[in-house]
C-alpha cells in the first residue's frame, strides 16, 4: 500500500514523498489548475523544470494551495543546454523568481548534454555545473540536489570531482524498461532513483500482460504500473491533466505480491514504440 504522504529518505536526511506529480508537457495554461487539483487530491510532491515553461503557474498553485510550504516538496531542473558555472547560478535564480517561493526542495541538472546534442560528451562542463549546484545547495536555498538522464558514465564523471554527491537521478523508467545498470549503480551509491514517464507516456496502458496482473488486484494498468515503481524503491512521477486521471493515479492502496513483482521485473519492454533515451542502455 502506498499513500501520497509516504516518503523515501534522501541520504542527507531529507524526506521526499514517494509519488510525485509530474508537469512535463502540461502547457502553462493548464498547469496551475492541474497542480491545484493534484495538491487538493493529496499529492505533496510537485515536479517541474525551467524547460517546461510552466514554473510560474506551478509556483502560483503551490502558493495558493492553502497547504503549508513545509508540507509540500517542490522540484525543478536546470536546462540541459546550461553547461557552465555562471549560467547555472543565473538559471537557478530565474527558476526561483518564476516559482516565487522561499526555497526549493530538490534541484536537478536536467540532462548531461543539451537536448539538441543527445549523447555528446560534456564531462568537463558537467563537473563545472556540479560545482555550481554544490554552491546552490550550500546556500540553503535548496534542500537537495541531483541529476536527471545521467547514465553510469555521467554519474561516475560527476563523482570524480564532487564534494557533495548527487542525491537523486531522475531517469526514464517503466515496466520492461527499468534501466538496471543505472538503477543499481545509483542505489549502490545511495542515490535515489526517480522514474519519469512511469506509464511510458501512456504507451503501456493497453498492454495485455500488465492488464492480466492488474485485474488480479482490481486496479487499473496505470495504478499497477505506478505501484510497481514504488515497490522497486524508485519514485514515480505520473503526469495527468484531467482531475479524474490525477485522482485515479493516486489510488495505490494495494500491494503487489513478490511473485507478481518478479514477473513484472522480467517483462520485455512493455511500450516498445515509445521514444527511448538512447544514451541510457
């Protein structure tokens, strides 16, 4: 059973709600209402990014929610194309102005490369960026720092020079695509893994093999897919716009048996036509 208020522990002692509400691909015009609905339903962890162009609306929803700031966990991300120390500090300031909140709970480097150059090597620049992330963390304006879309090589590169190791790695992760090499490396180094697109952006919702298992628990495929992620010790970020879907994704009051988890963990890719991050094999 998973409640929206259940938490994982980040290695620095910060508690992070086990299920986040993702806002990727939610246009600014819909973001405030979607986040407001999510908080109203009980989500306490909201994930956004400067690149999503909806931080202002997310911040408004957080401020207007009526929920105490310390009871909400807000994540944002540094754009992938930002690859030097000074620009990292500048973009963080932009994010804080956009959100208009006193502090951020988690700040991530969105990608190890600019999105227009996926797979290119920015090792030296990422070390430079990470120095700025450490400065931001030490300023007290952020409770935790981490990365996103980093594979084992990218993590090893940052760890070579880091004085504070990443606390989180947010990667593409869903049933049949669980990034075992990255996940094991991260977990072996006390780095919490977060799963973006835990429903493969809807790509797995019609998977008949998952449906058969979901029916055993009288739950939907999305509910099973989200609970699967949590039971693997990974933090899912389901995204939805319609309130009914946001609410359905939060109904995780069941536990998948060890036998069914074993079956789910050895399934082949359950959304093979879904776009994949080619650098994360």
